[in-house]
C-alpha cells in the first residue's frame, strides 16, 4: 500500500530522517514509534509533501513526489494531526463535510442559490460510524478535546481513504476513553482502510498494531510484530529501559 | 423560554415591514433615503471585504479599487461606448473580478501585514492610473453619468432606488450566505482556520484564495457600478486608501465574519454624521475612532453582537 524507500529529510544541518525504509501492507494497522524527536511526524510531513526530502514514497505503486498537497486526499490518503487541527468556527457536521471535499464537486451557481446539495448518505454513514450523530449541529469550539479527536477521525474517514495517517490519536485522551479509541481504530481498519499510526501510548500500540516500526534519531532501529518489538534490546534501550509489554 | 419559530418569524416580518416602510416614514425627508441608498452600496462593498477578511482570513487594504474599477468600467462603457446599462454593470463586475484575480496572486505567497501592504499598494495605484487616463476624465473626474435605469424604467427618485437596492442587497447577501454554507464556502473557511489541514482534506488552498478574492472583488465591483449611476459623478480620489480603510472600519464596526455585520457597519458609518449633525459633524470622526476601539474591546463581533444580544433578550 505504502512503500517508503531510502527516505532522508534534512533541516539545515540536522538529519531528521535518515535512509528510512518502511513498508505498510494493505489492510494493516502499522505503528511508527520512537522517542520524541525520532522523526516520526517528519515522515508524515514528507508523505504529505510538506517538507523536502530525498528518496522515494510510493503509494499503491505511485510516486508521490511533486504531487500537490491537496491531491493526496483525492488519490486516497488522508491524515489527522498531532495537536488536533479541527476547524473551530465550524460545526461538527461542517468539519466532517470538509473531509468529503475531494469526493464532491462544486457548481458555483448552484451554491449561490443554495441548491448544490451535500453528500448526505456519506455524511450520515460517517456520523453513525463514529457515534457522532447527536453532536452533528454542535460548534466544534464548545466540544471537549476527546470528542474533537473523534471528529478529526471522522473527517479523515468520510472520503473512504485507502490509507489514513494518524498522528498521536491517543494524546490527551483520558484512560477511560482509550478502549473506545482502540475499538474505533480497529473498526476503521476492518472497514478496509490501511492505517499508519504514530503514537506514544505503548499499551495502545502493542494492543492494536499488526506491525510496528521503531525509529530513533531519524533511523529505523527495529521492525516486526508487537511481540517481537517488545522483546528487542535496541528498542528497550532507546526507551531508556522503559518496559514495553505486548498485550497478551 | 426556548426561542420559538413563531416569534422569530414575527420578528422577521416586523423587520421586513419596517425596511419596506422606510421611504414612507421619511417621506418628508428624502435626503435620508438618499443617504440610506449610499449606505446600502457601501454595505455591498463591505460584504465583499467581509467575505475576504471575516471568512477567508485574507487582508485587503485596497478594496476601494474594486469599486473604482466596477464604477469606471460601467460608466465609461455607457457614456463613451453607449453600451446598454445592464451589460455595462455586468462588465464592471467582471472587470473588478479580473482585477481581484490579479490582486489575489500576492495572497498565495503573503499573509498578514505583508499582504495588507501589497494590496494597499496595488489598490492605491488604481486611483493613480485612473487619474492619468483621459477616458476616465483624469483628475477632473467623470460627471453627468446617466441615472440608474431598470429596462424601460428610470430609477430617478430616491425611494425607487431604495427598493431596488434593498432587493439587490438581499439577493447578494443570500447568495453569500448560501455560498458560505456550501462546499466551496466551507473550503474558504477551512483555509482561514488552517491551510495545512484544509490541504490535507483535499482543498486546493491557492485556488480557493483566488476564488475568494475574485468573488469579493465582483461584489465590490457591483457596488461601484451602481454607485456610479446613483451619484452620477466619479472621482479617483474617492477610491483611494482612505476609502479602503473606511470599508475596513465598516466591516470591523459591523462585525467581521457575520453576514449582517456589513449592513450595520455601513449604516452606522453613513448615518452617524447626520445624527450628530450641525456644528458637531466633525465629532463623527472621533466617534468612529472610539467605536472601532470599543468594538474591538467589547464587541468582538461588532454591532452584530448587539443584535445577537437583543435576540437573546427578546428570546427570538
């Protein structure tokens, strides 16, 4: 689904990502983990053509280099953001509808007359999928953080993408809501979406991932199943002896 | 009590009735209607600016230039080339839109203060160019511009123009509202909130910035064209930086990012000197200044905040 080949990203003299090779298989939840500053979010930004890079990024066999940023949604790649990037001036419904932008077309004159129509079925399905229907008319600015995280997932999911990049979906989510988050991420995968996940919450990563890639100082130091990763000595060292338990 | 549909409908009906009765109420003072007509044209131009700044998050300190292009294009076409007035207005709108595209290009690279300066420079240069052209009457201005007509009817009286402008204003404002609630409008608002996120959702940020500029310019161009046939006189200095800042003030006092803000701001701007009146007219400038400060400090959504408060108080 996604093949990253020899990816290198430099910021001035700093090498943020160094010769990274990474393959995400279709239909899996693939976690990209590593200590702060390991270069995980930079990988996301390279995929989205936000930072200049060398090497290759292939999505479904297609080289992404040079593709305008807004075309990624159209070919089936969307994302969420590390510190939540919801449109505060919009309602939940409007936020999610922006996610459907690439799957709909504008007819300017119809829009002026208010008769352009909306992707109603798609919206209803998405709202139900994420349990957001009752909140649809609420303004995003008044909703709690955890709910907005779900809105962000829904916004990335409404376009039926083939691949979603999730940047720390569990950050700021209370422990009591983590179970629901895991369930919804699995549900997205089971609906046929491949997921590449950056996350610090090891319990969540080990529980839901099909495979894991570990980065440290811009380089890949390990990859494998959650069980293999949690037994890897280099991984344990990178986390300064922090213990990692695979969920049984 | 929960806001009821019935109460809201009644309130709207009363409001519409009042708007329609204004010419009768001020029958003995036609100048008031004339000023309200100007206020409506300013409201139109301000709505364009509001679309740009309030909803699109883009800055323009050259908005008066769009009015100038709309006005001069329409007036010159009618006076020199004897083009049908309706077509001339359409051409004025298109000309302003085209210039909107030109002035929109810096917005792809610049934002904030830098965009403000770039639009200011481009905007001010329009007035200077008009001043040096012969076809526009140069520094003498264009006078004796024919009066507004609608097909066979000449709209000479202030009251007839009033009704015409009310209809135009209502149509444009409805169109803007519909636009903002449509796919394109949401894209424009998304770009305002976060360009990176909007792009990740598939929104072509550059294209929507240009669309916003073109749309805003077209509305201002319409305002300028109607202004030319209403005032019958155009002078380049009327559309310089001062008036661009005037339009900006109207949108801030009225309430940036609200649909009714531009009407409130423009009426306030035009009517305040009249209300103060007489020898104290010069105080109007001071009051405007204080209003802007007050609005920024206490009413973040300008005068439209007052309307919202009244609505809440009356439970509408």
